[in-house]
């Protein structure tokens, strides 16, 4: 089955720790995205990538980093510089990079701070 | 002011009722309009996709776009308890990289 997988489902972070969220897709999509969802605030774009080895900052990139070494993978690192990391993180992908392309979402990772 | 405004609810209606969900927006460049459904602790799934103005129907769901009023709607007919979820509107403008702008989401409960 084609789709987007995210792991882990739940992740706990200690103070000062960097953590990495995994996102993999087997849809052969070119573009991939990371969003953060907080209660009452909808989804906000963290980073996006239109092609391998290239990515751009979204609206709330501070405290996060990404890489895109393979077409199917787009991991997100939440660094210690992100002071309020508790949120639901969603990865998405789209076939192309045009604004008319539909984005498909993974099941999400819930990050909690210990 | 947010680019996209959506009443977060919660909205509670009896089974079988017609549900109306709405979003307003301020950016006249938006051309592509989407509705996503998100069940609790799950990722959003695309429900409806509309380009520019007009109506689109898919089974019990109808999406309407009124660009002159910068207003979009999702109607659910014969609502079912399985429709209980958060509904997110999203939209984007042509040109450049694809960036979806989301509403806050409306939490909907259909009561049996």
C-alpha cells in the first residue's frame, strides 16, 4: 500500500535534548512538508522540500532542522533551541510542487517534553 | 488578522441533520480550496478540493466557494456519527512553492 509513515507515534524529549522525527513516503512524490499542530491554531508550516537536497523554511522554522537526502525521506529534528516543542507534528507530501497539487498527510507524531 | 478564519466550535448536531462549516479569508490570490477531515489523534485526510469559485458535490458532501465574498463552505447532508471529527479548511495561491494556509479547524460532533 502506498502512503506516508511517521515514527514514532509518541516521543518524549528531555530539556536540552535534540530529537528526530521520521517521515517516509512510498508515493514517489517530489515535495514533502512538515507542519506543527497546536490546539486552536490549525496547522503551521515548519519546512518544505521540493526536491532532493533542497529545502526551504516555512513560517515557524526557528528551532527546527531538516534534511532531504533521499526522495522518500524527510526527517525533522527538533533542537534544544525550540523552547516550546510540545505539539502534534504532521508530515505531508505532494506529487508535484505546483500550488494546485494536493497534499497528503501522515498519521503524525506527538512530541511531549519531560 | 489571520489570513484564514474558521470558527473552532465545538459544533454539536443530531444525526441526520445538515451541517454547514465555513471559512473566510483575506487573500484574494487564493485559487485552490480544500477541506480536510481529521479524526482525533490522526493525520488530516483530504475530503474535498475545489478550484476557484463554484460548487462541487461528492456523495453527502458539497463544497462551495464564493470568491467575491472570500467565503467557503462545506455542507454535510444526512450527517452520521462517523462524521464526528475536526474539519480543516485550507487554501493556496498559484505561483511559487505550494504553501497551504489552514484555518483553525471546527470540531464537529454528530449525536446518535
